[in-house]
């Protein structure tokens, strides 16, 4: 797994651009790959010669949902080392629970404010990179849904 490679599965062009801008500022060394559809993600990960250390996954995708993408990734033992972080606008407790049950490593709510968006994304990437390098073995940074 390449910890400096992040695959973003996001259908919203606005959110994809916000992710690109945020991570470009906080982690300019990262290589980002964007796709706007969930169909075929697991297969492309399996076939990739360079596998991302992190997949940022929107849950509300056209066609195959983010939960479906997550289940397809977790069904392939060869992809066990890929960290999948749900990065979504939903704060529904049932969706959070279902996402973790499907195998997500973390669930993060997308803030509307760009500065908070950037801070939340930075914290998630920092945590998972540190963990991959043998750092913090605790829980991912907690995030409360907006009030």
C-alpha cells in the first residue's frame, strides 16, 4: 500500500474540488486519484499496480452506493490492507452503524465550512498515515455531527 496515494470516490464535482484544495494545502505530497462512480472500484483496486493507502468514500453515489463499494472491497482478502474512510454528508446513526458493519475504518461527516472541512480531512489523513507507519494505535479522531 502506498500511504502517499489517496483514492477519492466522490460524485459531487464541488466536493471533489474541495477535497483537492484541502489536501493540496495540508498534504501537497499526496497523489490523489478521483472517480465519480462506485461501480468497479474494488476490481480496479485489485488490478492496480499502485494501491492507495487510503480510500475516501462518499456514501451517496449514483449506481453502486458507497456501502456497496465498501462491501465489495471488504469481500476481497487481497484488499484487507486498504483503509477505507467514509467521508459523507449523512449523520444518520443507522447509516453510521451500517457503514462500520460493512467494514469502514472510519466515518467522517463532511463539514460545510471549508476551514473545518480542511481541518477534519487533515486529521483523518494524518491519523491513518501515522497508523500505517506504526504510530498511534488508538481510535480515529472523533467527530461530532454539527449541532
